């Protein structure tokens, strides 16, 4: 059975000014994030993409007036990791004002430092407790 995210499906209303683009390749994390974002503030439109290269291709075709208010990137994704994506986005002026957050299970200081140097506003470790995850989501929302 194919992974539900294998085909890029955009079903969210991207015209919202409260649109968040999330690079996440773990379906369980995606479902949990959808549920918690919705319970905290359901006015946000979320689009999940599970592949780094597809995420870059997707954001590149978005109209200027439909860019996300925040980009959240899992560090470890297929094809391009979070740092690779940051490096690509850094070269394009239209993405400079969009806050970017790395969201990872890895607490490696080298990864963190590299991502912050490449323009990430923060490097968050994925919390294991739901209460900490709620606080992380509230923090992410504060960037929009």
C-alpha cells in the first residue's frame, strides 16, 4: 500500500494569509500536527509536503501573493534535507521575509548551527510530550 503522501496533493486553501507550509515525511507527525494546530487555531491553512525537492518545486510555483507566512521543515526528509532547502531558499529574494523553522528529532549542534546560519529563525527539537508540542506550535504560530 503506498504511503498517503507519495503523491503531492494540495487540498488546503492556500489563499489564506495564515498559510503554513510544512515539510514533514512522518505521517504520524503530520496527523498529530494537523490535529494540534486545528485545536490551537483553526484559522491556519496547512500544507504538508513529504519530500524536500517537491517542497522547493511547490513553493517556487506559488504566486507571490500566496506565499506562506511560515515554513516549517523537518531536518531529515527525502531528496533534500532541511539545511539543503534553507540553502536554496536563501538564494531567492522572494523567500527572505518568510520565517523558517527547522523541526527535528536530532539535537546535533552542528545541524542546528548550520541551519541558523542558513537563515532559520529557530531549530526546534520535536518534543515527546503533547503539552510541549502544544507550546512549540503556539511558538510557531507567533511567527505569522
